[in-house]
């Protein structure tokens, strides 16, 4: 059975390229394409139940409704759908806003289509949220920095992540063989 995927990106060329790349792998079916979060949520209301996507590849910055707000609303309305950010943004604030909103994974747009297909298949088979290596590295650095800060009994800076967020992230970036 093909994995049903939705693509949400404000740039038509990005939507088209990603759709073509995924369809080349033959085990994906694109059931919905939207130009922003608002468009996605509106289209989901009228999508037949058998076309509900298993995964939504969501851009981060879009007009009308950005990816973070769309993920927050979408994960509430469609709790079985996995939302994966697919974006060019790799700064910590955007990463954690997306994760807090309910993103199941975070991939960078410079990933090869073969790698995107592979991590989506792993997600489908193992239930592990995909994270680009560069993003995983940033998360590990933040976790290590915060653990050192906590060990020294220094106050945690206001913008740092919470212990529950560290636990949530560490579970998702742990390799399969370490589970």
C-alpha cells in the first residue's frame, strides 16, 4: 500500500518539484497539495477519508497561516496524521516552535529526494520521526549545553528548552538499534 502524503508550501515550484520527486519512488501517493496552512486545513475538510494523508510535509514560513500554526491546528484536528517540517530554516527557535506545535519530524529542503523517501519509509515502518542530520546535531548541542548548565546548578536561561522537551527530542533522535 502506498504512503499517502500531503505537501504544503507557498511556492508552486517547490510543491511541483517535491511532488515529482516523491512520485518517482512509486510507494508514495500525493493526496493533497496546498499553498499555505489555511489552504491545507480547508482542503482537509473536503478530502475523502480514504485519502487522508499519513504524513504532511509542511513548509515553515508561508503567508496567511504559517507552518507552526498549521501544525498546531492540524495535529489537534487530525491526531493520526504526522506533520513533518520540510524547510530551509535551521535555527533553534524555529525548530523548537515547530516541535512544540506538534511536528513529528524536521527535514531540511536540501536533503536529497532519495533520503527524504528513505526517512519517510523508516517513519512509516518504525514510527520514528525523521530529523535531518544537521538538525539532530543542533538539538544534541542544545541538550548537551543545557545538561551542563543544569549540572552546575546555574539558573537555566529563559529561552532554553525544558527537561520534558529534552526527553521528547532525545527519544526521536535515538538511532533504531539503541531503542
